[in-house]
C-alpha cells in the first residue's frame, strides 16, 4: 500500500485562499513520487473575497472555503472534519493568504492569532503520532499556536512575520526560496515558497524539496 498524505486547503487564490501554484506543485511532486493524497478544507465561509486583478475586497460577495478548494482538487475533496490522522502518513498545508485568513486570523491578529479550532483538531493528532507535517509560504506562521512553541520554521526573511512567530514562542530560521528548514525532533518541514518566489520555478525547487523530505521522514 502506498504512502498517503493529507493536503489541507484554504480556498482558491493567493489573496484569499490557497496559493494555486503551491498547491499544484505539491500535488504534482506527491504524484511523481508515487504517494497517494487526498485534499481537505473546512466547510466555512471565507474571511472575504478578493478581486485578484486589483487586490481589493469585493463588497457583498461571499464564498465557501470547501467549495472554492474543490476547484483546486478537481472535486476530489472532503470536509476538514472528516480528516482522520490514522488514515494518513503525513499532512501538508500549502500557503496562500487563506491560511492567514480562513485557517486562522493571523492576517488580522498577528501574534495574537488563533488557528481555526477544526484545523487544530485535524492536525494535532499528526504531531502527537510523530507523523511528518509540511507547511509553506505563510502557513508556517501558524505553527506555534497549531503545534506548540519551540518548533523551528521558516517563512523566508520577512522581519514582521518572523517577529510574530518569535512572539508566539516559535523559532524562526531565515531561508532562501529554494531551500527548506527541517525540525527533525518535531518532524516539521517548511519552505518560503511565494513569500519569496518571483517565478514558479523558484517556488517549485523548495516545494519539491519539502515533499521529498516529507517522503523521507515517513520512512523513519
């Protein structure tokens, strides 16, 4: 039986959901490595809807995170509440500002943020079972409140976000776009992705490394 990885999405679109390239690159590398996966997303309304042409909020428009995430997963997706850690060998959270707006309130609250309770319930069992956890882009900012303090992560070089991670009890490590940070003790792997990437090839290098390291950790 092949390894199985849960992928948690937060919508569809960099500014109000999951980053599309990051998600696609993650799924691509999992498939190339022969690793099975299934996508999950919370069945909640988005924090807001952003017009990706101009970056402005769309007044009066609402969208559902699960339904939007289904666009990325080509319909093969389940509500986050149905995620059972014992059915998977690892979990990965792509980035995009949905992680900071829908999976948490980090975009508004900064270091006072709280992750979505349903997300904690889904991911905590992976950490308790010492199953690998991968996060990219802005998603690593959730780690101190999601998994606990003292875990090394990266979002690249942004001093504001790095400072917030430190304020929450996390350990931020500066990292280039094409590299990863691995906390071996906690089995957490992170990469900056589009926190730093200027083109898809840059993001792909770090994301592929993350998936490959998750693959290796699943064997340990």
